[in-house]
C-alpha cells in the first residue's frame, strides 16, 4: 500500500449544496445572538463568504456597536451550537462526493477545514451521513484565520497516525480563500468549481489542481494511490 495521505475538505460548495441553509442558519443565529447580547441584532453575511465563522460573528457584532471578548464568543458558540437545528431541506450531496469520500477513507485520513462552527458542521454532515468519514478537523469557531485552521488540522492528523510531510496533504475547497490557506501551509491545493466561483476565478489563486466536481479528483488520486 502507498503512503497514507491526508485529505482535508471544506463543506459548503465542496461536499454539499444547501440553498436554504443560509436563510435558516441566519434566522436561528439572529435569535440566539439577540438573546445572548440582549439587543436586537441584524445578520448580514454580504461580503463575508469564505471567512471563518469566528471572524464573521465579530465583524457583524462590531458593525452594530458590540465588541465581545473572546470568552463571550466561545460561550456563544457553545450555546448556539447545542441549540442549532440542522435542516435537511434541499440539502444536496454534490456530484461524486459519497463515492469519492468512501474510496478515499479506505486508504487515507480524511479531515475537515471549514468556516462553519463545529456543532453546525457536524450536525449538517450527519444529516447526509457523511460525518462518520471525518474523524478530525478544525472549524470556524476556533480561529479568525483559515490558514490557522489548516495548521491546527495537521496537528490533529498526527494524533490519528499520520507521520508524513505537507506534500502528502491535499486541501479540497471551492473558494480562493481555501486555496490561499492551503498555500500558506505548503500543502497541495485542489480547487473544485461546484461552489460560487468559476474555474476562471479559482485559477487566480493558482491552485495545484482545478476540477469541475469531486469525481474528477480521480485524476489527482490516481497519481498518488
């Protein structure tokens, strides 16, 4: 068997598409944030796509005159995550995802690097029966920078038996921010055009590979299996 690799996946636009997610999530987030800070608050993710959720929450709060400390943000994430109701409405597995994830998990380690907070990410993946394939990961409640999530996830991978170097790690995501974060940590970047960015837009971040959907990762995978 070849050396065990690590594949790190973004979620939205990479593994799943969920047209109703932002609407449902924003509604729940608005109620919980308003309750927590005892003030009517607005939720507006405009211009924030690709950020970690920790950064998004801070930006939205500061726009409305609230400057929370780190302990408050941590406490809020815990309270919100425990109460979050994952909706499966219109939640769609993107082409090739289940087959590829199953195939990769037989031989390699699979992790998550997502801007979603962990409770939310895990509940959503559980609803499409993907969660069991991802033993570890780093999530948007943990840090402000996506590149730090990548670094944290690599440390976690070592706890699961990976002892390779960064050239054996593949980050799969649908935004230029995914690619940029992977490049900062010196890992192989795979941009997939199943999210909001086109291949042309993704190419601007100079990923190692650009694919139309996850099924095409076989041309990456075939060279390392």
